[in-house]
C-alpha cells in the first residue's frame, strides 16, 4: 500500500507543500515511510495506535529470537514484535550512538545536523532545537511523546546552554 492510501489527500498536499519548501527535503522524504508505517492517518476518526520505538546500541538484526536467533531467548521483545510492526529492512544512519539517534529523530543524515560522532560530556556539539523531529511531527498529530533512557544528543545533558529533550518537542523525558 502506498503513502496515498495512508494519508488523506488534504494532509498529503500539505505535507508535500512543506517538503517542497524545505531545502533539505530529500532527508525529510526519507522519514516519510517510517512515519507512514508507524502512525497511519485516516479520514475516519479512529483511535490512534500506540507507538513504541525501541533502539538499542550494539544489537544486531539476528540477536533476537523473533528475528530467528536459535539460542537467545527474548520472550518480552518477541511478544511486542508479534503484536506490532517489525521493520526488517532498516539501516542506521551511523554505527555510532549520537549520529544514529540524530538520524532517527530528524530523518536527516547526521552530517546535515552536525552530529558526526559520539558526543562527549561538555562538548559544544548538540542537536539544534530548530530541527524538525519525529517527536514534533507526532506531537503535532495529537500524540503525547516520551523518551526514556540514553539521550546522547548534546554534551550539556541536563545543563543550560544546549537543547534538552523537551526543547526538541518530547513531552516527557527520563533520560540519562
């Protein structure tokens, strides 16, 4: 099913107009399939699906039982996968934590957002608050967003001077 079957015509037109006006539309277009798969929109008022997006450092495709590992038991993750959407052909924007998170949050290549390596503590590098994030798009779509665990998108975590999760439109955060 194409994107046209997931979005109303009016929302599709608005989204395409926005993307055409953005100089980095190529990166934003890469985010569309993920949003279309995770947060389907329809003309009929229906309950919105819950979205749980899990990211784990150093977890390979074959490291979970639901993806075929013969020995590692992952019953809770298997149950989540069985009741939801499993993405089977995805690639990380980077093999390193900070840039891969920047790519997930923005749908842009890490170099475009200035996050090229793991961000060390007290580094001036950070994800700019001007970036349009998946949290922004979901929140604007009526979702309440939350982030828990490793944030790693700034060097001044929980300190003034750089955007924190709430500055990037995450409603609730219990980050480390």
